C-alpha cells in the first residue's frame, strides 16, 4: 500500500475545510436553498462530464438507472438536507464552529450502526467515547454561545446535518457494493438537486451578487464537492475507509485556520474545548484509540 493517501487526505481536509469558508462568504448574498441548488447543479454537471469521458454516456446512464430510486433518494439525506442545514447554520455561527460540530458525524454513524447492525456492541471505552463526543457538542452549543439562542440553533442545525450524513453514509455503504463511487455520487447529487430545485429557484437573489459570493459558490461546487468526491473515491478504492476516516481529525483544524486567518473569526476556548472533546470521543468511540491491557504479573514461587 503506497503512502500517497497522505497527500489525498491532506487535500480532502484542505478542500472540505475551505467549504465552510465558501459557505460563509456565499451566505452573504445567497439564501441557503439557492446556494445549495447552484452547488449541486455545477457539481453534478462536472461529475457527469467526467463519467461520460471515462465510460461514455450510454454506460453512465445505464449504471445510474441500475441504481434505481435509492441512488437518487440518497442525495436527499446525503446532500440536499445536510448541505442546506449547514448553510442555514452558518448564518448564525462561525464557519469553524460549523466544522467542529460536523466532526460529530462518526459518532452518529456508529450509534446508528448499533440499531441497524445488531452485531455491533458498544461498551467500555467506546461508550465513554460517544458520551464524551456528545458533551463536546453541548460545550460547543451551550456554553456562552456566540450569537445567543440563534447560535445554539445554528450549531444544532449542523449536528442534525451530521445525523443526516450518518444515515446517508450507512445507506451509501450498501449501495456502493454494486456500483462505482462516482456513479453513486453523481446520481445522488442529481436526486438532491431535483428535490431542492423548487426551493432554490424561489430563493434566488433579485440582484446579481458580488464576485466574491459568486466565486465562493463556484469554488464550493468545483473544489469542495466535485473534485473532493473524485479524490474521496480514489482513496476509498486504493486505501480503504479506515484511511479516509483520518480526515475527520484534520478537517476542523483546517476550517478553523481558514475562518480565523482569512475571515477574521474569533478563536474561543469553547471552540477548542468542544473540538478536543468531540475528536477525543470520535477516537475512542470508533476504536481508533485503545489502551493496552496490563498483563498480570505472576506470583513469586514460594
């Protein structure tokens, strides 16, 4: 196994971390549904072009039709709902806070897996990890929240988006067994776009936004969505999901960096404490961190 995944993981952390910044800037002129509609239009178009070049239109359409309604419905829980919730949440909280709250995703993935995969058991350190992560969410949202109660609502909106992503993750893991990642990604984005289209059209701005806001929507779609999806499935295919999960620990850091350095957002102790608790909970809950058991010492011979 090559170590090229390190570069890809770093790129994913950089691209997805920047997405929170792009959403924050675009939100100055675009309502959430309109922003995400445009994001899905651009990203799905680019992915369809890539697929057409790789496989041809006939094969691409055939593989997307073979997914059935599930491939398109996946785009609702893995695209339209969480994308829009995060965009709405960032109207009330900083981009770095949104990234930290979204880092709770693995906790919800494993909690849902307990329900839908009865063989999964949670006890000991894993249970402590889940509880630690939830405490981190509470610290992030409830301790002197930036923006008052609207700040709490914005943070919780991102947490609900994480739950939606978790449902989509488990669903997508089942669907990916029968198709390629890019086909599933393109189909799901089209499905999310179809559902979001009437809401997005209704929220289109009445005046032409500035170049920063327009550029942020384009960057969000091209870099944070289409290009990131291509890299994501490249790493999944070559190095597996365990390697991809490493981005969870880097993403809040890159998002905080962009927010503080480029957007001038404050860095508070609540954010740092929440990030430490959530990422610590993810590490314990996912089993990434285990403490070695102490070997019993033999009693001395009489």
